[in-house]
């Protein structure tokens, strides 16, 4: 039982959900609830009204858009994202990251949007979305707009808005995700995602850093050297400031920087092999 | 709130607080105590049930959010005194039930894996079975006998398909 005073509503559509969110103090969006419900029970988070968007048709499903992107509804369960043939073929780093989260039961309810917005938790999807060059679709009182996955990871969703979809360039198989998980929590000690594009490689890291980050300096060093060997990747990471890596229980900045390099090198090798 | 929920094939109507969790309704409201509460924080998997066919942790679902869905608990797998399911029988034969506390959750979680394999006509590999068990904690002895139980269940199910 959540012991604080709480109401629950299942809106009929997105417009109703937005109106409720705008008009109710302490209103929160509930999707899979796999982070929010334990936090509400422990008192780590609060809500006066839960707006359950899990079944809203506008927020579900995976489709191809006219511009060649994959549109992943924000309430799509992680399990569906991990198993979708289009995502596996065209955005494999995203499918692998979805599969790396939690356990099968958490992935059955946990959603793509919730994973992207799990502020304070080092979830696996943001880093893959950043490497993929993905955007997110946000609906708010002022209408709809898009933001990059990188902007979302930095700033979160604006108050009063609902994340409706993830838009992923469906550019093909040359991408990969690698993770070293904490044995107890399944959160990443470090996870890295890469995508090889015509313009070079995109590299993003999470867990070892304060949040999911694209590492443009690493990308530039790799492009300048033209070498993706493990040694070259490790050197590119050694050149990063130590303060980039945030030590956790049992880890140092030096270890995390090395681990990030190793995982990125592995991901680059796998991405190149599947290109 | 007025809630309507199908549990183990029966339509149930009741009133619930918005903050009530599905596991509390199943155990305290409906007396279905086969579903256990271990950690109460979504980590141990003793409370796993099927929600519209998918295995979920019932301590991480609001009763209100489950309204209108079909829930299957371990009691719904077989009538009292009835035959065990193929997975339950295979776990018994491989001594995969151990002390029994985690077993209902494991049966409900692994049931989804075994059902998927049967639908696809495949058998999960040992790493796949172990990965599927990441949400179910056993504090007795470990997972070897559970893994063997799943392998036995999938083999029996495949043999049954061939005979059929």
C-alpha cells in the first residue's frame, strides 16, 4: 500500500492526460511504474494524483515514419522494444539496451519513456538513444515539440509535459551496446553505446559518468587517428579529464575510465562486424 | 474505487484504495496466498503473477492499474488436487522446488518462458533460462535444479508436440 493520500485516474486520451497534469497539484504520470511505485512506497518520491497512461493507444506501438525513422511509443514495454524485428535490424543498440534493463518482469511493464525519464537512476536506454542520434516527442500545454535524446538526458522533460515517443534514425545494423552490470541492482557500473555513421562514430557512456553523455572529444580523437583498435580507444578515453568519471561503491575514476574504454572498444568491434 | 478484475478465470468486483498494490488484493482481499511477499520492493520475484499473459511483479502493480485485466496466480494453473502443469512436474522431478518460498514466483515467471518456447517450437538455452531467472531470488541452494527443471519441461513439451 502506498501510505500517502493519493488519487488514480485513467485518462481516455492524451489531451485529457495533459489537462489533468496541468490542472492538478502533485500530479504525476504513471506508465509502467517499475521505478515510481517503489519510490512512492518508500517515500523517496511523492504524488497526489497518478495519471495512468500505460494503455493510451497514442503512446503505444512501434512504426516506421515517412522519413525513415522508427517511432517508438513512450508506453511501449521494454520487452517489446527488445524483441521488435525492425528495432533489432535497424537500431540494434537500442534493442540491446532495452534488454539490459532489470529483469524479464520489469521489462514486461517498464516502458521506453519511463526508462528515458528515470531521473537519478542510471537506466540503460538513454545512452543507446544518444548514440543512435534519437529524438523524443514531447506533448505539453503549448503543443508538441521534439528534443534530442541528449537534451532530454541533460534537462529532463519540461514540467507539465508528457513524453509521447522516441524517434530513432533507422540507419541499420552498425551499432552496438555493451554493459558491465552491478550484480545486485542490475544497473550499469558502466554501459557504452556506439553507432558508426557516414560522418564517423558516435560514442555515449553512462553509469561511469554523472549521467548518460555523448563523448564528442573521444569521437574526435578516434576520427583523427582513424584507428578503432582497443589500444586506440583506451588512449582516447585516457585523454578525457578524470573528473568526467564519478566513482561509486568500490570503483575509482581511473577504473571507470578504463572500463568505459574497454566497453566502447568492444561495442565498436561488434558494430563494425555487423555493418 | 470500484474495480473489476478477472482472476484465475473468475470476474471479481470490489472496492480498493488507489494506493493498493495488486499483491495485497490477491493475498489479503481474495485469499490467494500462493503468491508470496518476500522483499516488497520489486527485487525478489516471489510475487510474480501473469497479467494479461505476461509475467509481472505484483508488488509493482497498482490494483487500480490492473483493473480490466486478466490475472493468473499459481492457484489458477491447476484446480485443487488436480494434475501439476508440465513445468511444475518437471521442477518437482528435478528437485527444483527446494524450500518452496520462491517457487510460486519462479513457476509464474518461468511459465512465460516455457509458453513462449512452446509457441515458437524452440527450447531456451541454459544462458537464456538463467537470464530469465534474474528477477527471482532463491536463498536456499541455488538455481541448477531449477534450470534442469525448465529444460525437462521444454523437452517434455517438445516430445508431446511430436507425438501429437
